[in-house]
C-alpha cells in the first residue's frame, strides 16, 4: 500500500465516525426549525375574510394560514434534493472520466437519497397545496418542473434495472443522471423567470422574510443538509458493502468455474489416454495373432 493510501485510511475512519454526530445534529436543527416555526414565527395572511373578526384582542381581516408552517420543512427538503441530485451528476462525471466502479456506486447512492427527498418534498408540497388552495395539484411552473424531475429520477432506476451488463449500465446511468440534473437549476430558477403567486421567492436580496421567519428557515436548511449528507454516507456504506459482496461472489464463481474447467480438462485427458491405450491394443492385436500363426506353421 502506498504512503498516500495509508494516510487516507485514518481520515476516512474519522469521517465515518462523524456521520452519526452529523445526523443527530441535523435532526436537532430541523426539530428546532419546526418548533420555532410553530411557536415563534407569525402566521402569514391569506385570502380576505368576508368580515373582520377579533382574535386574541386583534382585528383580523384576512385568513391566517397555519398551513404555511409546512414551508419551513418543505423548502429545505426541496433544496436538499437539488444538492443530492447535483452530487449524483458530479459522481457520474467522475465515472465517465475514470471508469472506476466506486464512482458509479456513489452516483447511485446519491440518486437514492435524491429520490427519498423528492418523495418527501412532493408529499409536503401536496399537503400545502391542499390546505391553502383546496386542491391537490396545480399545474404551475415550479410544480410542473419538479414533477418532471421526479419522473427523471424514477426513470434513472428503471434504466439501471433494465441493463444487465455492468459497464454499459454504469455508463448509461451516468449520462442519464447528468441530463436529469439539468432540471434542478431550472426548477429552482423558474419562479424567478416565470413569476407565480403560488411559490414566493425566498432567496433574494432582501430575503423576503422577517428575522423571526428567516432564522428558523436557515437553521432548518442547515439541519436538512446535514441529514442529507449523513444519509448519503450511511447508504453509501451499505451499497459499498453490497458491491464488495457482489464482487466476491463473482470472484468465487470465476474460481469455481476455473476449478470445474480444470477438472473437466483432467477427465478429458484421462479419457484420451484410455482411448489411446484401447486404440493401441486394437492396432497391435491382429499383427500379434498373425505372428503367432506363422510360428505355429
């Protein structure tokens, strides 16, 4: 083993030890985000009421949207899905450049995390849509592009399962993952390119949020990114171990095949030797009988 490889082993082990800590820290930050959102952050105003009402000593003329609290978890999960998808595309680029199997495993793992985050984003987004607008789906730019993104990620795994050859599967999956990642910045920027009242723009010069809403949002964002990274590392460990088992299985099958071929070759040689003996006896048999006959005469 080279000196550089020896130096990398402790670093990798230290990084693996940090995974549970990062996961716990991320969960705590996301929990802080949710608790702050439901206890400190104010309710946003929605549709106008038919008549003003008094709530907690204040005159309210518009509907207060409790469902907006989903925003504090929904958006960080969506952003984390973009990050995971871009990471999968990056690993795909590295595989195409090096043809190393490890990068294909990393790309697949990042895609698995991306799919989990996309499902969570779609569920929370549908709940938000249902509670605020009374429908489960609205064909507006952000929802449509994100829905296409979900279909692309699902298609990625369909493609992997459809190709048996390992090298072709990895190559095609890498290319498809890179193409799918193009939709991530499109989905993120579409509300800026095509303004919509459905999805407000959060990341802008003035942030669009007061401090008591922006602080928990940023804390939740950090926490979700930590959770995403930890889930990726845990899933990668499982996939790498499964890949090692598959490699050992292939090596055992090859070794078993070599043993079987050697045994078959040995048996064939024995048959050839026996056939040669039998052929030799048959060839010398008539000549020997003829010599005996001449001696008797």
